[in-house]
C-alpha cells in the first residue's frame, strides 16, 4: 500500500471518530438544554381570574301541607286522644314579572297529575295567579322566566285553620325555595311543645341531610339524642322530631345542610297546656344575619318575645315602632353560638312593629301570642327581616289580612304598594310615606272591596320591611284566638358569581 493510501485511510478514521464524538456531544447537550423562552414558541403563563354572574331562569318553591300534629294514633279513651279537629287549608300562588309560565303540582308527582295551571291577567301589568289548598299534601310551584331581573319571581303562601281539636287557631307561611343550606330559629322544646322538622327533596336524586342544633342552655352545638343525619328520597319528605332530638330547651337554632341536592325545610310547631290548645305555627328558613332587622305586623295587646342567634357575642337594642317613630324597649347582651330569648312583654298601644339593632350580625325571629276566653291561645312565629328593594306577599284564599311596614332608616321614606286581585290584575297603587324609624299598617279590606290576592312592595331606598298579619273568619266567629304573620318574599334578581382561574402553564 502506498503512503498516499495509508494517509487517506488514517484521515477517514480520524474524521469518523471526530464525527462520532460530535454526535455524542450534541445529544448530551440536547438532553440538558432548554431553549430560551423568547427564542421558542411557548404559551405565556397566566394566572388571571375571571368571574361571571349567572341567574336562574327556572324558579321552584315548596308549599307545605296543612298543619297537623305528630300523634293522632287511636289509643285509650277517645276523650284524651290527640286530634287535628276540623283543620282546613287554603293556598295562593303568584308569579310576578318576566314569567313565561307557572304551574303547581303535588309533591312527588310525575308532573302529569294533580297539576294546577296558573293563569295570567289580560293587562300588561298582570301577574300569574291561582288559588287552591294543601289538604291532601304539599305542593311544588315551578315558574319559567323569560328573563331574570328585579321584580321577577314567585311569592306564594299557605294557611291552615281550625276551630276544634289541638291546632285551633291560624297557621300560615310563605312557600320555600329549595337550597343546600337552611337555618331556623325555633321556639323551644319545653313541656307541651311539639316541634317537627319537615325536609322535602323535590329533585329526582336522593340526598343525605345533616342536622346541627344549638340550644339555649349553653354555647356550642348540642349532641342530638336521635342522630344528626336524615336520608330524604327523591320526591319525598322526611320528618324529624326536634323535641326528641334536643329536649327541654327554651329556644333552638337549627341548621339543615344537604350533601347532594337542594332541599326545602319547614318547621311545624304546636303548643298544649294539658288539654288546652296554645296555638300552632309553621316555621320557615331564616338565613338572614344582619346588624339591622325589623318585624312588621304587630298589634296592641300582643305578647311578644324575640329569639336570637349570633356567631359572636353581641349587644342587642330592641325598639317598638309606631306611626311617629321608635321607642327603646330593651337592651340586652347575647352570647355567641347560643340561642337566646328576650321577653318583651305586651305590645304598647300604638306600636305596629319592632326594630332590632346589633353591634354584630344576628339572626332573629319573633313570637307574637294572642289569647282568648277559656285559656285558648294562638301564636305567630316569624322571621325578622332586612329591608328589600322589591318584594311581594301572596294572600291565602279566605284570609283576613293587614300589611305592616317598618322604616328602619333615619329619614322619612316612601314606598309603593301595588295590589292584585284573584285574576292577577292590578287593582290599585298606594304610595306609603313612613317617618324615620316608624311603622304603619294598611288594611286590605279597604282595598278593592277586600278582593286582594297579592301585594307587591317597591322601595327604591331599600329601607322598608314588610309583613302580613293573617286571621280567618271561621276562627274569629268561634271567638277563638287566631294569628299568623307572613314575611314578604324577596323579588330581587337571584345572582350567583361563578369564578374561574386561567392558568395556561398546564399546557407547557
């Protein structure tokens, strides 16, 4: 082999070795090398947040069945058996504003049976309206909205009354919107008090419900004697005996929480003193906690007490309100995480409302009692409320009703009441001027010859609290005490904020 050939062969070997080394070096470099971000196609990392406000276009409310007592079994002498007596019921269903359609069906029905179709009046300002009863069970009202705006929604109510038996008197309540969590202030479980919690699941999915109760004896939640969990089947109702769960309490604060689907809960309270009826009432959820609350619909001679709950120690100032202003009734401290009771005594001659001011947010309910000859009595148990810019009340069929209004602001304010007849047609407007810290009443018997099926309150100042005092002619003619007070239903647009985080680093 010539020298030239040998030299060429050596050169190729060297070149091969160098190339191999270069390839290995480049592979190693690529394994550890990360391109500079400005020199590569990358997605910019972002953790920006966005939120959207959403409003439901379908509204559902639960209207409880007529009042009943827990124990009607036949045992022993018939003279001593518990009895519902001649209890009867009525209901009124109303839907206001931008509503496409509204209907009422029996709880748990398939939607094709026991349906009450609601009709709207002919005028542009008319509302959907219907009347019925809840004698054979609870009802569901469903309203389809064309738009979710203030002044749109359902405001319906039920009423029970009896002149015989153990629930003599009047019981009434607004219908309840299902929610994942609902809270109640209950008038205690002392001897003679029957306390039932009815939990309804209008959905097609069963759910587990947790019950938590705070009593008046001490701060902190109670250990319940009956267990703290209920299972409520789809389209079913389950009843819990609160008197058995937390006995011998002057007051209860009850929290109802559903795991899987919104539920509607309502309390049924009945009181007896031996064989003498002392009244019955529904209890509806009270999810409001505020430093300024009010109660409307009082009358001179009523006996009044307040039930309160706060998550912090609070100083409470309670004042009577009348047509001129307010006068302090009582000032009292309450302990955190403990149900408290304030006895206010007899309502003064001119008073028609109560205002409640606290230095920390509180939840409050009022118990108003009236008595008749023979020791029989009846009571209303209803929630103290915050002012609402737009609200409504449905007047149950066969009810005698008076509207009470309280101005919680420091200035004279004007609100507008609109009245609707049983066809859903507007039958009058009335501007109501209420001085600072004062209250007033409007008798519905003076409006449209008493044919008023619903009332709408518009209050641009958001300073008025509205309530309806309810009686019934059969009970009055029997010379029995009969009383209930129904709070106004909020018709402000229901809005929920949905939040989202944009984090594009997940695509790197």
